[in-house]
């Protein structure tokens, strides 16, 4: 790092080291498959054989690339990884390793692309985030880095790396205190590693806190004497203080440990030029030219050396090389490194490329308006363009003060002369010479609506009821009152009220349409359809009724009818966002998510700030793994509706999806602040805050909800659940038992009592609670909980007997049948387990986990059809680590280790901490090693 003389053009770049064929033919295998597998494998056999050969080839490419990376043959590794991806573009381990190789070879844009693909395909966050933050930092996307990449929830080593890189991003954004906080958190993980110590020393140095900077740098070299970065930092500190002897000693020690340490070479060469020790500087420049020919600072120092040697042609060529290297970088990346911005201005100015020079210098002066050197170069360009007034403004700088520099004063005088202000010019030249050595229903209704808007629903309802009583049959107080009845699940009251309104105002189509909605809520779909049709008889163009009929079609399981109805509306109103939104809903019900995305993107193109389509679009992108796109849309939606609670919730969920729990928590807490006394939204905020582990924030939200609605059951139940999640089991049990007395018919209360007992490991106490829940509400959740309690209590025979009986009495309960299959595995009855998985496969032909479990059982039984079933599971869920693991192990067990490795490697990237996956991979590598011997 250069601080004196050439420090303005020497950037302390952190160059970081990131550092037997198929045993039996497919036709033979098919003969052994049972009927369900025959159905699954009616695909072309030739295509299947080709695909399996391709898998082996892909695995060989990848394994070779892995060896090359270990030998530092990055270029060779990139070639082999590209070969692998040409065969299989979705090979997750190859994408991750290629990202590492690109970073190691200095190609951050390539790394960004393949790591984004890896993220979309479901790579575990801990496997790629350290590389992603480095890419963002190198490309200058520091604000996006801080928003997107949180250190929360990461393994210690990865968290440490992310914290250090975040600190550099914060430094480059001028956020000194947050940078120090990030580094202190990193040092809590590894107190004496050089990179955090050196980074924190750099923060202090930038703030001219020399003693703090020196203390940390000395600690770095004491604890890591063989690491050159600490010695380089000692040199930088001495350099900044004008202590050239200690600076050269620090840089020299760093270069002794690492002869091609770029930062130290740049810094020492610059210092040697300042000291007029050109021959010594020339040796460092020669090393830079050999080792780092593409670094712009290296090229500039070459130009400097050539100029001192009178080699004008070499000066010109070196300046071209420096400016070309800078221009090749993304400009936003250059902007985050002030020294490079200034270097760009100087290089282009020296080459006479004034427009480019002004671009760089303008950006630099925007950040450092007091930098006199940059101001003089910019003023020189402006004066050459006869922009004298602009030159004066640049030279006088912020506040219009005179520069304390004779050359700048002379330039300023010249500018004033050209403006005809000669008296000022004379005065400036004299100074330069000396310095150089010479009660209405409507009102009541409005009051009620305002009370409701403030969260005081009960008082608001009373006012609306009072207003309606004064004007019965009137839509003004009646319609909002009916909406409130619907919100409170009082559909009968809403229908009665709306029928009175429509009798009094037969042409009020809004009230008539709402009546149909209420009838639908009351599950009288025939009456709802008839009422919607009445609306359209009165006005064929009344779009809300058309939309509601389409929704009714969809609810009744007629997606094709709904689609036709909506497309007809779209022909008349091609930019109707509600129609586009409903078409997306139809496609989702039809299991066509990409078509749903297409309709929503079309809606977004018409109105990028529209809430409903954009929020659903965020959910779909989150579900498909495109979390960055989801986050970008969510940020745009929230920016356009800053105080909208749904937009805040959506943005928070998007931040959570990219791993930034901190920003997710901030958005969820903002909901608490903005929701006021809206009990429903405070309840929702509490649920969201619990999801990010902010139990205190959730408690506050629940307190606000209960302040608004003291007996609000969902909030009371969640409050008890929160105590259970917090480990406050006495409080949780006391609150839940109070609820059980007040709400004896609520199955969810009994379920929570059972859950608390399970957490206390009082399994026999949980059993009666779950029995009560099941008696109150017959559903699979309670049944599975009861089975688990029996099992945990050690009564496995009763557990099996119970779940057998439940499935026998509830044959369509697929969740319970799956549990029964697992119970048979536990009991060692694999044939029965297989039977139930096969039944589930027929009921749920697109459920990958069923086929995965079936393949597992068949592997355990040694059945040859296991591989085909594992393939089917992988086709359905290629992003599931367990599925990839099962397929990989099936290939290994079939004697095809290379093919197995392809999937086992992928499984490890998706779930690096899964011990079963690690065990399978280790065994496969051992078999490969033994086979090679």
C-alpha cells in the first residue's frame, strides 16, 4: 500500500488466492423390474444408454479438473470443467469448481456467471458465498455485497472469510465503524489470523489512527511471522508517516517471504522513485513487468521509468497499456478504488484522451473534492477547451477558497484573465509569486373507517353499525361493514346486509358483486355464480364479475374454463394487471410455473411497481432458486411502496432467501412499527420474526396485537408457542393450559401441549395430548405426532399398530402412509415398506422423495431395479442432495464408480455437512483408488 508520493495512483489491490461399463444391458435389467418400474422406464433405451455413458465422461472430466486445481494448473482445470459442462450444463460441482478456477485466474465476471448458475441449481450457501463476496468486491458492487451476503448461519471458517470481505466493502464505501465491527466479529472466530488483523490495521491507517494500526500490524507479524501481508502493512504504516527506512524494511521483508507480492512491489517501487533511487526501483518494475504485465499500476510505473530514461516510445506504449487495462475493467469496479480512478485520469490525460480523462477525474473529484492534484489536471483540460468559468470553479474547489499552491494559483489567474477579470488575476499572480519565493351517516361512517385504519377494529365496527342503523340499506356505511363481516368470517351477516343494500340500490353493481363474493365465502357456489351472472346481465363490461367467475371456475377445478374466460378479457384489455395475475394463478394450478412467470413478467413490464403480480413473481423466483432476481424485484416493489406491509414482508423473505438474516429482520421489524394496532399484521410480523430467530421482536409484535385485541386467540397461541421455542417450557405450558381451559375445542392447543411434553422428553405425557388433538380434529398432523410419541416412548409395537390402523381407515392419507413405510423400514420389514412406497408412487407420480425412499429400500434389498428408480427420483428433483446421493450410491453399488462420483460430488456441494453423503463419497473414492491399483 503506497501512502507517500505515488500513493494517489497505487491501489492496494488484494490479490487473493482462491486457491467397467454397465454390467448388464438395460433390456436385461428391465425384465427384472416389477410393474411400476416398467411404467417408469418406457423411455427410449438408446437415449438412456447414451445418457449413462455421458455421466461417466462428465465425471472423468471433473475428477481430472480437481487434480489439476490441486496442482495449480488452473488453465487446464478450466478446460476440463468446460468439457464437463458441455456434456452436462447442470453439473453443480463443476460449476462451483469453475467459479473457484475463474477467481484464481483473475476472471471475476466468469466466476460471477457460473456461481450464479450454481446458486440457482441449489448449491449450499456455505460452498459458494466466500467466492461470491470476493467477486462482488472485485467488481466494485460493494453495496449489493452488503445487502445480499450476510454472514449469519455460516460455518466458522466461511463466516470468517465473508466478514473480512464485507469489511473491505465497508471500507471502500467509507463505512469505517461497520468495517471495524465486521473485523472484530471475524477475530472472535480466529483472533490471530493475519487477514483480519491486517484489514483492521488498514481501516485505522485510512483514518490516520497510526498507533492502533501499528499495534494490529505488529500483532499480525508476531502471530504469523511467515505471512507477508503483516510485514507489508508495517511498511505501509511507516510509509504513511514518512519513515522511509522502516517502510523499505517492511516491504523488503514481505518480498523476501513472497518475491512476487504485488502490493509490496508496487509500494516499494513507488517509494524508491520518490527517493530518486531509480536503479533499485527499476528492478522492482522489471519484476512487475514480468509477473503482472496486465496490472494498470505496473504499466504506469513502467511509463514512469521509461520517461526518466528518455524512452518516449516506451512511455507512450506503457501509458496505453495502463489506460487499456483500466478501461477493460467494469467502471463500477474502478470507481470503488480511488487510486485507480485517479490513475485513469492521469493516464488518459497523458495520452491526450481528454474526454476519458474527464470521466475518471470527475468521478474522483466527486469523492475527493479537495484533492488539488486532480483539480489541477481537470482545470488544465477545461482551460484547453476554453471552459474558463468551469476551470475557476474546479480550482477554487468547495467553498470557493483560493488554493494554497503556486501552480494552482497561476492557473486560476490565467482563467480569470481569460474571463476579463484582470484585477483578480494580478492579485493571484502576486500571491503565487510570493508563495513560490518571489352526526351525519357519512361522517359517522368515515369515523368508523378511520378507526379501523388505525387498528381499532371493534370501535370502528361499532361506528359503522351505528352509521348503517341511521341509514339502513345504504351502501356507503353498508359495504365497508359487510367487508368487515367477511374479514371476521361472518359471511351470513355480510350476505344479509348486502341483500338489503342490493334491494335498496339494485343498480349498485359493486354491492351485487360483493354479495356474490360473500356467497362464495359461505360455500354457496351456485348462488355466487348466479349473482355474478346477474351483474353481467346488467353490465357485460363489468370486469370484476368476469374475474370472479374465472376465480370460481378455478376453485371448482375447471382451469381450462378459467383460462378461456380470462383470455377473452385480455383480448379486450391487454394491459389489465388483474387479468394477467389471475392467468398466472391458473397456470400455477395447472403446474405450469414458467407460464405463470411469463404472465407475471408481462404484468411487471406494464407496471413495475404493481404489488400483487410482483409479490407473486418474487415467490415464484424464490421457488425456482433464482434468489437474486427475486431480491431485485422485491427491492423494486418495496421502493415503490415503502410503507406497504406486504412489500416489506416480501423483501424480508427475499433477503432471508439469500442468507441475509440481518436485513430480513430489519424489514420484519419495520412491519411491527408500521402495522400499528392491526392485530392480524402484528401476528404475521411475529411469525416472520420467529422465522429469523428474533424472539424478542416477535414478543413485542404479539404484545401489540394483544393490546389491540386482548383475547385474540391466534396471538395467544403463538405467544405460548414462542415460549416453547425459546425453551421457556414452564411459561409455555402454563399459557397453553390456560388456553386449554378457555378453548377446550381447539385441537391446536392440545397439539402444543403435546409438543411441550415431547420437548421435555415426557413422551408418555404427550400421548394423551395428541390423542385429544386427534379426537378434536382428524388430520394427518395429529396422527403423525401421536405415532412419534408412541415411538419415542419406546412402545414401537403400539406405534406401528396405530399408524397401520390409521392408514387402513384413511387410505388417502399419503403423509401417514409415508410414515407407515418408514415404520416398516425401522421394523426391518423392507418388503412391506416397498409395497407402500410403490402405492405412493402411483398416487403421487411426481413426488421425488417417494422414489428416493423406494430406491433406498430396493438398494437395501439388493434389487436390480433400484438404479432405475433412483434415476426417476433424480429426474423429478435434481436439486435434492439426498436424491443425488441415492443415485450416486446406486451407481457405485452397480459397479460404476465414476458415474456414481458425479452425483455424490453434487450431493456434497448441496449438503456439505450431511454425514451419510460424506460417507458414501469417501467409500466411492476408496473403491476408485483400489480399482486404479
